[in-house]
C-alpha cells in the first residue's frame, strides 16, 4: 500500500511504495531527501537475518550479544519531543512563554502541522498582483514617516522659514492691495502677493515628487534638497490644472453648479459644496497621481481612469494615508482655527474700514476729474481710522504656523511615497522609460560646423535678458526723445508710452516662440495653443514646462515692461496716447 509523504524542502506531496518504509527517497521536484516512516509496531530485524559482514574481533571478550536485547529497545523513546522543527525549512521553533503558540514558521511561513503554506504566506500570495499586504503598510507607514522626519529635520526647518517669508510677503501685500484705492498700485502690490501665495501649494508638489523618488531608492535621508522658489511658484498652477483634468467629472459638476447659480439663482452654497467635493476627490487621488508624476513616464498621472482605478483598488491604504495626513496637520489646523477665532472679527472690521476709506478717496478723485483739478481734496471727516492692532495676533501666529506647516508637509509626504512604492502594480506606475536608440551618422566637416553654430545660438536666459534690456532701453530713449521734440508732451508719460510700445515687441516674439514650441511638441498641442486661447496656452506651459519656459519668461518680462509703461502713462497724464494741453 503506498505511503503518503511530504518533501521537507519543497512541501510537495508524494506517494512512496510500501517497501520503502524506513528508508529515504529522492524528491523528483527538488532533489531533496524525503524520509519514509517505518510501519507502526515494527521492530528491528533479528541479528540472524542481517547480512553477515566481516568485522574485527574485539580485543577483549565481552558479554555475549543477544538479539533479545536489541528487540527489547523502545526506539520511540529516543525521539526529542521537547524540540519542534519546521517540516519545510528545518528551523527550530521557539514558542513564546506567554500567549498562543505559533502555528506558522517565522522564517518561511509554513504551517507547522501540514508543512504547506501558512495563512500569512497565502495572504501574501493573494496580494502579490496588487503589491504588498495592506497590513504591512498599516504597521510600517507611521514609524517610517517618523524616522524620515527625524532624519530630515533640516528640510522641515528650511520649509518653515520659506513658508514664513512667503506667507508674510503675501499677507502684507494683500493688506496693501486692500488699502490702496486705485487700480495701478493694486496691480503693483498684487503681483508679489500672488507670488507669495502660490509658493505654499507649489512646495507641496515639489516636496512630494522628491520624497516619492527617494522612497523608490530605498533611502530615508536627502543628500541635498533645496526648495527652488521659482519652481515652487510655477508648480502651483499645475496643481489647479491637474485637479481639474484628473478629476474631470467633478469639474463638470462644478460648471453645472456655477451655471445654476448664475442662471437659475440657486445660490452659492451648491457651488461651494461641489468645489468641496472636488477638493476631497483630488486629495484622495494625491498619492496615486503624484506617484505617477515622480516616475520617468508621468503621463498616466493625468489620466482620470488610471488614477481613479489605482485609488479604488487600495481604499484602505489611501484612507489610512488621509488619516495620517490629517493627524500631521492637526496642530497647524488647530492653531489656525484659534487665531482666526480670536482675531478674525477684528481683521474683517479693519479690512471693511479700508474699503470704506477707498470709496471716499475714489469719490474725491472723481470730483477732481470733473472739475479738471490736479489736486484731490479729501474730506478727512469722512475717513475712519484703521485699527492696525487687529493684525497683531495673526502676525505673531504666523511664525509657529509656518513651522507646523513644514512639519505636517514633510511627515505626510513619506506615507504617500511609501504607498506608491508598496502598491506599484495596482497603481500602474511605470518605473522605466522606453529606451531610445540613437544611430550615429557620419557628417561632413561643414555640417558639423553648422551644428556647432546652432548649439551656440540656442535661446537661453542670457538672450532673454538681452532682448528685454534692449527693448526697454529703446522704449526709454525713444519716449524721452519724443518728449524733447514736443513741448506739449509730458516726459514721464512719453517714456511710459515708449515702454508700452517696446514691451509689445518681446511679447510678440514670445507668442511666436510658444506657438512654435507647441507645434514642435505635437500637432495637437499646436492646435490647442492656437484655438483655445489663454486656457490652452496656460495648459501647454504648465504641462510642457521644459520646452515652453524660455518663451514664458520672455512673455513675463514683456508684460512687466508694458505694465511699467502703463503706470508711467497714467502718472504722467497720457503721453503719446493722450497728450496734455
């Protein structure tokens, strides 16, 4: 009758012939040694039945050997019943003194009773196609994030300092924008206010990409990491575009709610509720989307179906990351809420006072314009003193808020990167880009010379500054020369007009540069840039930054020149556009 046995090496179930009892067989799968147990109740064969072998006679005659002595031995008592060995890998099992006994091998995960796969190994096999076991993520993420935070304390400090500077600039400039009564100074102070505001969300994008890349490299400490202010500011619009594109069903819902508010007068609450749901969906898509953005192939990070599918396959880890993020930012949110509760009414009252004073200033300016008077007379009795002490509490609270923001941002970025790494198969991350093979071609000497000339003529930052400087200089010189030739023209206004016209030149050049870059990227991008107007142009610049950055910076410089020209024309009274009498 065949004897069922299990290979201790590979756990393969075999059937040994009955005559193999008490011997060992070779496993046909792994080649290991498979012992076959002897029949229960069997005893050793008598000495007379054994094969006779030649052996040397003992030096001294001992007591006579007896087969009854050997037959009387109980070999079952020789077994060590105190030590338990894994039937698969042979590891000695040490059970804990207190608590339940082990049912699986701690080394290979085999079941100690059957020798097959244990519950842990079966669960690991179950999640193999999706990534790691979510339980491993739940137990690893908090401690790993804390260790990462301690090893990168310098990043927390730098982020806190930069957040403090940018938020301070933004808050002061926004208050000045509210304080100013007329449009030109509002535009002047509004630019640094916008830049300071955009840094805060942009740094989150930059930090998350860097932390995800570091996590995939199995490292915990940055060798050198710096926040580039310009890079962070440029990534803030990218967050808005990404949230609108990757969660496009919510974008459609936002547009419907806004149309209902404008057309059917449904009120702003429905629209605000739609925006809140949109923000929540984008927040939950953050680990999967930013995981794609940190990979060599980041295109799937803009695909709603790819990001939504990866998030839906891992609901537990995503919600656990959201809970860790909320816990990390809880001190920041608590202090922010407390400061808002204490100083909020006073700040709102001060801002309302500024707006009331602005109404008085604008009314006085309108009266002076009707009377054709250069001086503006304001009735001081109508003005109200602004309570500047209301901004004291927010100003002091801004210091700890900035560093608490840095703490929460650095801590929450690590679990998101760990989630992307551990569940990479289910998220569909592409860690390797397609290899490009370059075939060298033999070139003539004159062709190589032309190629070197083209490389030297590349349009870069130096060329951008040169074009802007030359155009600004021509505008100033031209405007001043025109004012010298016309006695009835104000010099300041004339220079402003010259700068306005000169700024149109690099603006036109930048437009052609961006259009050419869009068509060079693809025909579809060229058509989007050409026919969709500013939204399409903004989308191209954000999603193809490396190709569009030179044209973008040239356009920014051109707009700065035009803005300065407009301000000078308004201050001087019109210049070339409306010469003074």
